């Protein structure tokens, strides 16, 4: 009888231990111990993944250029902002310039070469033109003499004159190394404007727009360069 009681007590204790074991385990309800054990056996082991740094690669040249473009664009933009803003200044409309033409000739000497000093014959231009007719800018208030002085200096042409400050007048004695009386007693330089010989000194005549100035050398007191002047 006592042995039976011990056996029963042992069974109860065993059942209690088993019950306590299953109560503390993570076996879900309605799932047997065998099924849990099978699932744990079949379950694949977890893979432990670690971040593996890829070996550094050099940036291809093309990709590097693409990366540099935004930097260059930003630098150019900053530089442009730093530059001072220059406003376009419109020049005022230029007024029409005053012009006139001028020429210097001594072709009458060629026709009277026998009267010219021998020493000066080699200075004579082949066609007798010392300064061909050219259109030049005319400055306001400029006289016939002022124009001659300016152009002979500019073109390195010899010109000699006598100026009288009291009367503010000038007398042209020689141009191109040819003086009065070089080709006879009636020879010398004369000037006409728009086809008319001046009746005043060259420094007294103020030029106008489109005037035509001609310096000519006469060997016969003007008859060989304009009979009308000679008659007067």
C-alpha cells in the first residue's frame, strides 16, 4: 500500500514538473512539443550580414568631369556677380563733319621750264602736282592759310610764309621748294576758292563746308592760270 502511494506521488510530481516545463516554454497553444522541435530543426540558420566596404574605385574621367562642371558653373556665377556692372553708354549722334578739298599744283612751270633755275628742275614733280586734290575735315573758323599750313605739315611738304601779326595776315612765299620769281619775274603762288581767285589774304578767308581750295603757281601774273583774274 505504501509503495503504491509513493508511485502515485511520484507520478503527480513528474506530471507537475512536465506541466511547469511546458508552461515556461515558448510552445504556442495547440502545437505539440514534437512539432516545435521539428520546426526548430528545419528552420534555416540566420545569415549574419555585415556591411562590407567595397574597395574604392577611381572615378572615371568622364564622371569626374561631370562632377567638376557644377563647381565651375558655381565659380563662374560667383565671379560674374563680383564683376562690376558696366552700363552701356550710348554715344551722342555725331553731327555731319564739315569738309573741303585742297590741291597744290605747279604744272605751269613744266610749260615754262626754260625759265626755271637749273638747280630746281630736279625738284619738279613729273606731273606738276605737289599735293593732289583731297577731301579733308574742316574745323570751324579755319582759314585757307590754316588749312594749307596743317596739310603741308602733316604730309611733310615744304612751305614758307611771312606773317604780319599786326594785321593777322600771312603771305605764302614758297611751297614744295618753289618760290616767287623762281620761274620769271611774274611768277609766284596764287590761291582760288571755288574757281575764284582770292581778293584778300589767305588768312582772311574763313572756309565754309564743301569749299574747293586750289593753290596754283603762275608764271605770268595769273594769265596762265585764269585770264579773268588777270583782266581784273
